[in-house]
C-alpha cells in the first residue's frame, strides 16, 4: 500500500493544497515560496506514521487527508475544545476519520 495523494485544508488558516504523488516514477517534488507550508506538510505526514502526535496538535490546519493506492484513505480533522465553561482558551485535539 502506497500513498497516492495528500490533501490539506486550512494550513496556517489560509492554505489548501492537493498533492498527487507520482507513483510511476516514484518521486514527487514539492516546491513553493518560503513560508507556504512545504516543511509543515512533511512534518505532519511524519507525525502520522511516527510516534507521538504533538506536531498534529501544534500545527494549525483544519483537515488532512491521505489517499492510498488501494482505495483506502485516512482523514484527520482538527477539533478545538474548551476546558470548561469559564475558560476562554481552547485546546486543540484531533479526530481520525
């Protein structure tokens, strides 16, 4: 099973990306100006397949979806919860769909 496509919505509150991977040549180049999220996307992917999820919690995004070549997909949605009714701060959380 190989990753076929990566899509992310609301990265840093402003960017939406669709990144189809080149499975035939087995190499995909991600390019863009500094500050547009290339490294952040790679760190999010590494966090999904590695230990811990701090990067998923600390990086601002709305939804991250990874599609696989067998038709399966993994969707991660960022959610925000208040600690209690009197607390103004929201804690980030993630939900795997």
